[in-house]
């Protein structure tokens, strides 16, 4: 088993906070998080084209 990295801890915290979906723009800086989300399987990564779109989606969900 590989040692945990920051992305592993981030996913654990999001799951513990009852987060189900992540709306984000995939970029080089988020690739480790994206990989961890896909590997873990408890969260759903939903790609968007613009960060304003993800903000509006999150506000309308609640």
C-alpha cells in the first residue's frame, strides 16, 4: 500500500462531510485530486467548462 498524500486526505474529508459530487475544471494542478476521486469511487467528479458554471450548479443544489 502506498503512503497517503494530500489528495487522499482531501477525499476522506469530503466524504466525511457528506459531499457526493465535485464540479470542477480538470487541470494539471487538479490531476492528483481527480485521480484519487476516481480511484476511491465514493465521490463523483463532474467536469465543467467554466468555474462560474460549477459555482451556479452548487448554489442551485441547495
